[in-house]
C-alpha cells in the first residue's frame, strides 16, 4: 500500500509547479481535454455550490485530473463527494484516502448508516435493493445535506444506449429526478446554467469520451489509477458466469465454492460482490490498452446491476441514480 | 512468452486514427429513410460493437425488429424505452466510432417534422451533414428544410446519401434525376462541397464497401469520403478572441484569466484589448498545467496572465488589440424558436453569448422564413420551430463577431426568465449601432435637475391585479392625495392609452406584450420628466412587469399588487365583464380563461376586500414616503 502513497504523492507534485510535456498529447485527446476543461470552468463560474461526484474508478480519475488542470494553479474550487456503499473493494478506499491527502482535496464521504446497520447487502437484499439503498439513497442524502446545485459525474455517452442522448448539462428537478422529455437543447458550447432554488444540474464533462479515449489519456498523461485495474493474482470464485473477487470475509460462499487464486483484473470498479473480473495477464497500462483494442466484451457487462432488465439504466436515472 | 510493448508503440498504434482529429457529422432525413440503419452499419462494420452488444441486438431484433429475421441495425440506436416502443427517435443522440484514418462523432437527429430544433442542436457542433433520401421518394419537402437548417447553422459540407438503391434496381438514371433535383435548390446556398453517393445502408453498399451492383458509381464510398474530407476551418486565421470564463486567483501573486480561445492565435508579447471596456494590456504568460505555452490556438483552454492589472471579469472578451470585435446593444440575427410558448417581440429573455449573460428583447421581427419554400413571410410572432429574422436589443452591450465569421462569437441562446428553459437559438449577422454611440446626447437639463425642482424622486407606481380589484380606484385616490400635497403626477390607464397610443393593438398575447412595452416606455419618459406616474393595468404576465421594471433605474419602479380575491372581483363586476366572460361572449379574460401571474415580491400589497380604497391609498403613500420618493 506504500506503493499507492508514493504514486499519488508523485502525482500531486506535478500540480505544484507545471512542467512542459515531453510528448504532445494526441490531437483528438487535446480537443477532448479542452472541451472538458471548458465545461468545468463554466460550472465553477456559474454555480454557487458545485461538487464532483467521485467514484474512485478510472473515469473519476480522469475527471479529477481534468479538473486539476482546468483550475491550475488554483486549488479545486469545489469539494469531492464519494458515496461509500461499504462494499467497495478495500483497495479503492485506501487509494481514495491517499489521494485526498496527497492533493489536499476536500473529500466528503456519505454512507447510508441506517441501511448498513440493518444489514443491507448485495446477496441477501438483491443487487437492486442494495443499490437503491446504499447508493441512490445515500447520494440523494448527500445532495440534500449539502444543497449542491451542480454535480459533476463521470458518465460517458458511449457507455450505454440511453446515455447517448444525455445532455452534458442534465437538468434535475427538486427530487433529483431526470425527465427525458424536459431536457434543454444544447447548442454549440453555450450551456444554459439557470436553475431555480432547490433544483440542480448534473454535469458530464466526459460525455464525448469513449472508453478507449479514457485509457489512452491515462496512458499519455500518466494518470494514476487503482491497482485493481492491473492484472494480479487474486482470490476469486465463479458465480453466475461472473468471476467475483473474495475481497473480505463478508462474502458468503455457496456450497462447492472455493476461492482460487487467478490472474485477473477489473475493467470497471464498484461494489466487489457485484463487479465481475476478467482473466488477464495485463500488468502494465500498455498491455491493458492492447487488450482493450482486441476486447470483445463491453464495459458495462462487468457490472451486474445492468443486467436486470432492458432500459434499466433509464429507470435508475429517473429515480436519481446516474 | 511475453511480447515487449513499449509505451511509444502502443501510443503510435492508438494515435493513428486520432491524428486527423475528429470529424463530427450529423444525419438528417425523414422517418424511415434509413438513418439509424446507416449509423448502425458504420458502428458494426468499424468493428466497434462488442459481442455482448451483438447478442442483445440479435435478441432485440427478434422482439422489436422491422427487418425480419435479419439484424435490425436501427435498434442499436434507439435509446429511450418509450421511443423504442413508438418506433421513432425523438431526440439527438451522439455515437462514436473510429477507423484507422479518423475518429468520428455522429449526431443522430430525428426526421420528424416538428423536431427542427433537434436537428439544429446536432448541426451546431457538426462539420458535415449527411442528407438521407429514399431513392423511391426522391427529394421531399423535409430534405429542403434540413438543407436550410444546415446552411443556417453554418455547415459547409453536404453528403447527399441516396439510399435504398436496391429498391429501384440500382438504377443510375434514378440517382442522377434525384441529384439534379436536389442541386436545383441547394446549389446556390453556398455549401463548400455537395457529394452525392448512391447506397444501400441495409447491405452496406457504398457505405463501407463498394457496391458491385452499382459499379457505375465512380465516386468514393461514404466512409472513404468522410475519412478524406478536409474540414480545416478558417477560424484559426481570424483575429484572436477569448471570452473570459473564470478569473484564476490562487493567491495575491497570481492573477490569470481562464477561457477557451475561440479564434486566432495568441502569444506572449501580443497586445490585447478588453472588447467591452477598451482597456489594453500585453500578454505576459500563457499558463497551463502542462507548462507555459509559446502560443495558443483556437480550441485550446488556457489561462492568460497580463503585464498589468486591468479590470476584467467573466463575460469580458479578450481580443487582439488591433482587430477588436464589435460592441453593441442592438443587432440583427437569425433566430430559431424552440419553445411551445411563442416568441413575442418586446418580451424580455436572458441572452447568453459566449460567457456573457444579459437581459434582452426582440425589438422587431422583420420576417419569418418558410423553410419549405425558403420564402420570407411577415409575422408578429415565432412559433415552435419557427425561424425568423430579428432585431434584438440587450440591456448591456455585448461583444460579437458575425456568426459566419467566428461561430462562437456570434452564437447565442435565449432563456425564458421564468421557466429557465432554453427557448431560442440565434446567429448574429450584423450590429445595428455601435455601443460607443449610444451614450445619449448629453442634455443641459438632467433628470435629477427636473426632479429636484419638483422636490420629489420620480417613480412609476405600477398597479397590477384582476379586473375589478380596485386598481384604478386606488390609483386615482393616490394621485389626488399626492397632487393635494403639492406633488407632480400623471396617470396612465387603459382609457387614455387604448384610445390613442395603442389604438392599433388588440388582445392577443403578442398585442398585450406590446401594449405594456409602450406604456413602460411612456412611463419612463415621464419619470425622466420628474413625475410620479401611476399606471393601472391588469398586466397579467410577470415577464412584462419585469420588463418595465428594468426600463427604469433600481428603485424607480414600485409594484403595487391590488390583491383582491377573484370571487370578490366577480361579485363586484363593475363593468359586467365577468358576466360576459361566463356567457362566453369575451374570450381570453384574465383570471377567467386566461392566467394571471401574481407578483412574487411586490413593493406593496393591498387587499381591498379587507380595507377601504382610501386606506389602501394611504398605505401606498406611507410606503412611498418610507422609500424617500416624496422628498
Ligand atoms: N459519488 C459517486 N458517484 C458514483 C459512484 N459510483 C458511480 N458514480 C458515478 O457513476 C458513473 C460511473 O463511473 P465510474 O464508476 O467512475 O467508472 P468505472 O469505475 O471506471 O467503471 C460516474 O458518473 C460516477 O460519477 C459513487 O459511489 N459515488
């Protein structure tokens, strides 16, 4: 774990005094980067109480990186908000805390303690209820507690069909609900930021990035990510066609299940009982990207919550989940 | 055995397709022309689909598909459940794919007639428009409409995709007939390129691979064309502009201005000017988190540090000192209306251009464009999806360049001040007067001189409320008491205005707005003359009352809400109007079958069902005294 600390400290030093790049950024990444920075500055300038929703994953890593660049040499003009379901991989939490400390970030963590105390978990409660209570409800509670009027999220349009139509500035009513019929047309880079008291806007600065762009940017701009993205020997069990890591003793093993050490990595990070690993030998970024280029399974299929039913993401969005 | 892969190798492989940057295009056409299939094809053939997506696609094809047992590529695109069930796309969706030569972003916009606004939204960020035509149907009214919107939004390249060629036996003659027909109307609209391609999207013919059945087609396939098209824009060669987004002030030793360069280039040592204030300075540094730059070009997000401290804030435009943008508060623009509530000249909206936001009104609508025939037609309002030529005036001067020269300096949106919806989009064509001339001719006798002589501070006392609430009665007593105390007054009400100044106006929504606008302007002149002006008008719309409020200075507008309940007003019915409304003899009667938007924060509120008109008048005068208006 001292590895993580050293990595994020070195990373933080880059923002103390900027150094000129050795190799120019690829043309299309440069354009994507500029677009995202533009969006973030609009939000910082026009909203009273913005926040960045930070999920510790690679998309969040890129989003945070862009924000550090957007406001350089100033510090981030807004806090980060993490929703901790208490079932995240342990390494994610270690990473989160090390990063916040190294960069001097204001990291707010929200836990739905009541649901945790009641023993809500993915295997007894089912993935839907688990997500609803520990993620959606907790996020809603944080939004209400801090009265955020704008919240950055790391969603991309290439992730899923219903997201392809999502605006960059996505309007939410007083209950954080999303009404697909009531979204504002978005022209040029001229974003309408006007809202009434109690309403809020979700802002997606990575809308036009693809998964490959994210990896390429991490590679070209040397952005640290949670080591779980790299292949290593980890204890896993096979369950319903998914490879699940036994991250702690809470995961109840079914009859016949025996954790085995396998070389695996994760393409997406969330609650460990709900996140499938893939078998891989990719231990460097270069190898991950090469694997990506020949990948035949899309990113979200590693996420159990999306399999429930078609159009499920849209339903979740209406309820206030991203 | 492991293969050594260097970072440079991987990056080289990745960047192959990114080197030419990104081409953004949109597809337009009528329902069922094959847009979604075309895009699905491009995604499928560029191997961008993953196995699990293909499995879902096959499953969905069986359930919802319209292509029999074959894969229905269109299903890849329909995102939202409801529309999937209706079988139409109703919004703008963005898709991404890449070939070895280039990266692409596709805006998928619907062909449904009423969705002009979606297409304009997609077109606002696109380099190329692909016009889909069903070879059996040929050029339709919609084709012309979409072509007009593409031109209006400044798209320079058109692909005429004549689709479903398999259904017309791949006939060369039919293709040429359609192309000739299209060029008749599109040729002189000023597009840089128009490239016709015969294709069958369903089978991929001339989309990603050459068609054997159409070997007569000598030109490129769609993908070849999009890969090769040169879209370099001239905006790099225009003068430097950067609207300031955010003032970057980490500590007392650093002050920078963050923004995106929208045109031209900037280097340390360049002389710049702040467009609105005219203040000048020299660029000292161009700061980024990747080190200082020697030069920044259009599209880059940077932070400028200047050689001296001058007053700059968000909304200002930093520009090349030797070639500055125009600054004006009146200009002509093409406006596309996107709201169900009509655009009404005279009504106040918020206008956002670049990083500046200011109240604005459409001062006149010169004409509406019929985009099916390209004819200009006189009109007094714009409906949803209407396009019109307008003059606008803003509360504060704005810096701009014409839209066709520098897109980001001439593009604006209009925002409804009550709902906050984006209701219009506009492209500035030219300024109507320079802001430097608008400082009115300085008069020898000023407003404050006139007020001082009269020993009062002038104001508009705006009485609003339902018919029969008691507005005129109370206003009349207020004026009588003020006059008796030696104050100089005037009163405006329906009677002295409707018969003269506003004789030409009726009671439609547009006319009501114009009625109030004129009254506001007259009230403002009387305020300038030093008078206390009472105005009694139902004035049901918040936005019009706010418009009048903004015409005069801060505390010169006093809103008096005569808040008498509707039942009491109906019972009083002094002019018998409610009875007529109930009998259906009068339409659009406020409070009855037309809404009254009550003031949210009036300076004064009285309810004449609780107190007498005399008492109400006394309350108004007491409040005026408290506000210091009575000297
Ligand atoms: N605040 C917060 N946001 C989340 C959380 N989980 C997911 N999100 C949002 O959901 C989206 C998923 O992205 P992310 O999980 O970072 O990507 P990945 O881990 O690389 O797959 C992003 O928009 C996040 O902002 C969470 O626990 N807290």
